[in-house]
C-alpha cells in the first residue's frame, strides 16, 4: 500500500498548479517517506514554488530557524487545503451530474434513433406494398380490357349470326307457331305457380300475425306481472330497510349506554378508592382543619403572588415568575371548581342507574332476547336478509333489462314482418301487371295469326312479300317482349324465394324470443319463491348455523362475549356502588378526592379522543396507501407484460363464485383481441372466445407448458427479431403468467461474466424494438422487483428498460420459443 500525504493530494487538486511542480512535489513526498520524515512531523515550512528546499534542508545537519513553520501558519495551510479539497469535490460532483445527464440524453437519442429506424422500415414496407398494389391494379385493368375486347368480338359475331337467323325466319313460320303454343303453355304454368305462391304467402302471413298477437299478449301479461312483483319487492325492501335502521339505532344506543356505564364505573371506583381511607380516618373536624389549611395555603399563595409582583421589577427572569403565577392561579381555580363537580358526579351516577334500568326493560320487551348476544344474532340475520334482498333486486333489474331487450327485438321483428308484407304485396302487384302484359301479348298474337291466315288465303304474290315482311317484324317484336316477360318472371321468382327465406328467419327469431320469454318467466317464478322465503325468514327468524351467514363486523364474537361479561360485572358492581355512593355524599366538602377523580376523568377523555383521532388518521392513510399500491401494481403489470389486466367476480349457475381475468394487449387493434381466464379454487383455466378460437392463436395456446422453452446458449449478438416473433413472445409470456408453478419461461446462470442486456420490449414500444436478451430468476430464489425510471429493476441490479446495463450477478441466456 502506498502512503499518500495530504500535501500530495492538495497538489493534485489545485487547478492552477503546474504538472511539473506536481511531479516535484510527489518526488519530495516520496523522499520524505523514505527518510521517515514528513513536513508535518518535521514542523517545517515548505515553499510552494521550491519543493526541493525540503530535500536540501533534510540533508543539512541543523535546520534553519527561518524555515520553521509556526502553529498559525500550519492552520492557515490546513484551512486552504480543506477549502481546495471541498472545491475539488464539488467540481467532481458537478462533473458527475453532467455525465449522468449526458448519458441519459445519449440513451434517449439512441431510443429515438431506433424508433426512427423502425418507422423508416415501416414506411419502406408500405411503399413496397403500394407498388405491389399498383402493379396488381395495372394487371387487373389489362385483363379487364382484354375481356372487354373479347366480349365485343363475341357481340359482333352474335350480330352476324342473328342476321343469318332473321333471313332463316322467313322459312320457319311453322316453327314460330309451335314455339308460340309452347310459350302459351309455359305462361299458364307460370300463372298457376304464382297463384300457389301467393296463397302460401297469405297463409304464412296470417300465421305470423296470429303468432305476433299471441306473443304481444304474453309479453304484456308478463310485463304487468313483473311490474306488480317489482312494486311488492320494493315495498318489502323499504320495510326491511326501516327495520334494519331501527335495529341499528337501538344497537348504537345500547353501545353508548354500555360505554357510559363503563366510564362511570371507572369514575366511581376511583372515587371509592380515594374516599374509602379518608372516610375511615377523617371526621367533620378533620374537614374543617383541611378547609382551614386550604385557606391558609391560599393566603400564603396570595402573599407569594404579592411578593412576586413586588420583586417583578427587580428580578431579571420574568418568564419564570409568569409561569409560577399561572400555576398558582390554575391551582386556585381547580380548588374552587372541584367543590362544584362533586354534585355533577352524583347526578351522573343517578343517570347511570336510570339507563341501566331502561336497558334491562328494553331487553325484556324484545321477544326471544335474553342477552346482548341475541341482539347481535338478530342483527347478523337482518344483514344477511338485506344482502339476499339486494341480490334478488339486482337479478330483477337484470330481468327487466332482458325484457326490454326482448321487447326491442320483438319490435324489430314486427318491423321486419311489415316490410316482408309490403314486399309480398309489391310482388303480387308486379305479378298481376305481368299477367296483364301476357294477356295483351296473347291477344296481339291471335290477331297476327288471323291476319296471317287472311293473307294466306289471298294468293297475290305482291301482297305476299309485304305481308311476310310485316309478319316477320311483328313476330320478332313479340319474341323480344316474351323474352323480357320471362326475365321479369324469373326475377320475381327470385324475389319471392328471398322473401320466403326472410320469413323463415323471422319465424326462427320469433321462436327464440318466445323461448327467452318463457325462460324469463321461469326465472321470475324462482325469484318470487326466493322472495317469499326471505320474507318468511324476516318475519320468523332463522337461527340455523347451516343457512345463516356470519359477517365479520367491527364487533366480533369475542368482543361481544367480552361485552356480555362486562355488562354482567357492571350489574353486579352497581349494587356495590350504590352502597359506596352514600359514603361519597358525606365527603362533599373534601376537595382533594373530587379533584383527583375529575383530573383522572379529564385525562382519560383526552387520551380516548387522541386515540380516536390517531385511528381515523391511520385509516385514511391506509386507504391512500392501498390505492397508491393498487395503481402502482397495475402499471407494473402493464409495463412488464404489455397487457392490461381486468378482474371481475362472477357467479356460475351452480352458485360457485369464479374470478374472471381479462388480459388485453396495449397494442390490440380491436376490443375482441383479448384473453380470458377463470380462476376457481386454486386452478386457472383459459376461456375459449372468438380470438382464441382462431386457427393460429389456437395452435399457440395448445402447447405443452413443460416444454415451452428451449434454452440455447447463444451470444448476445444484437440479432433482430421480426414483429411476429415479438408478438408471439409476449403472447407466450402472458399465457405462462397464469401458470407460474408449471414452467420456467427464461433461463439464467449465476456467474461473474457480464453480458449487455437490451430488453426494451418490456416498455410501451416493445413491438418496434429489438429483442436481444431477457432474464428470469431461478425458482429457488426470491427476487424483488422495483419501479425504475427506464423500466423495472431487480433488487440485485438487473435492469429491464430502454438502456444497456451490465450486470455481474447473472449471465443472460437468450431463449427461442417453440410450439
């Protein structure tokens, strides 16, 4: 170990000194250490500019008197050295603070750089995607142009073929007649089908109208019944609340009376203890002597006060005299007031007797109550009944909400039914219009046939050509009209089929609503039976331990038993206090006993008030701390796993209470992307919903928890993981958090070797960052997490956040997850 002197430290910390002078000073200090003599032990003055003078002086046989340092000089040197050292330390601290700020700024700039880099990658991906979309659109447009050209060519070909067909139609009049006959037959068949469909639709409409009327009547009856039941339940709940309030008021009165009895008992005991020896030893003459002594003391006190006033001008300690005066005045006032307080104590004792008599009479008036414990049982039963009534009312409200929803759905169904009716009517009108058109076409066809027959009878060649052309044109027009009518009939058939499908859906909805209404009626009947049972329990009482629910209130059973014992002891001791009160009345003139009792009572009251105030403050402090802890815990869970946790208590149909945990990612795109778990009696089960039932998510959920992780001792080389891997990783962490005892998510080996840790995916931007390594503590160790500025910090120094931190406690081993 090298010995470093204060002079060398001062030489190093002085900012204006030369480096050569510092080297000379260090050499001089080393020589002094080697020779065994230091500037402090030699008591010599060393010039600041000539440190070698010490070496030359040490080589001489006799020290010069001019170089000897005085005590004052040494003190000045020490003070200057201390000041220089303090300034140097302050400068070092400032530089450290600046260095810390620069490091923080550097880490922030690195984070911003990574975020900007990720954003740039995202923009490049979007550009590539837009380019791909543009190319796809161009290809699709080219394909559509080719298809349009092909269609145009086909249309040209069809036009040529139609021209050929028109030329051939002149020779095919017989085939036209046969086609017209077949068209007539098809029209007749269509008319028959339309009639059948119209009849079926009318029948279905009538049946639906009947069902709707029945459902409306049933819903009105059920609503009226439920309203009546709700009114009855509200009246009963109000009555039960009033009774509970009455019982609570009576219980509070009894508690107050009990507390006053206890307080008066303590007061009487103290008075009896103070007055018992005095009553035996003293007599009226003693009382007179005491009064005389008190008067003499008062006179002495007055004399002392006069002397104090006289000496006040000459005495220097004015504060002590004022304190003495105040003490003497307070003693005098106490002596005057204690005489009047004895009468008040007697009046309080009489009040206590009256209150005890009223308590005993009240216990006798209440049926089936022999002690205060029975009152507590009645109060517990009333509270349980009130809780059950609250549950019943909540279920009734839920039923009301479901009924309103059913009514709304019925109204929607009615509206849809009316729309279907209107559509059916419009379809029937369209069918009638088409029938009229068909009749007009058939009449025109008959007229053309007659004209054709007339013209065929005439054998004029000139007229044959003209009439044949006219007939051909008329026939082509009629064929077009027939085709248009056939297309319209086909469309009407499709509309009618759609309307039938809609009517079937409406029928299914109506049947579902009817089932819901029946289930609601059943639940209403069950609730009515439960209400009747609760009313019977409220009227008669239920003392069975199996059905009653014991609530842990402020006054527990142990406290109630203690109160019962104290009440019995008070009743036994009241008889004794009555006898002792007679002895106390004889001691009215004695001020000492009264002063002692009143002082004790006042002190106890002050202590009790202070205790109550401290307890109230403590309760408020606990509440505030509890709220802060809850908020910190939720934020920590969200920052650790990236999932918001919502906890709700539910009750299954079998009556078992279950806790539902809903985990939703901070970066979820919709509200449906969430995981749900049910916690029941120590076991956690995942709930299948729309999100977990997807094929990809289901494959991720259904894996062996014992073989989730594969430990690969890879170096932390800054490998970039894609976005899908980070999402999968966070998803696995969320799943494994529900099963902490069945698997180890990550692996850690204790060693002295250090590795840089970068695990910014724990923060809010973990989906846009790199995942290079992370830590989990082994199962046999207990490690405490702490909230830090950049993330979560372990108690051993490991840091999860946005900074690169070295740790000497753990060797990080990255993990690759497998299904």
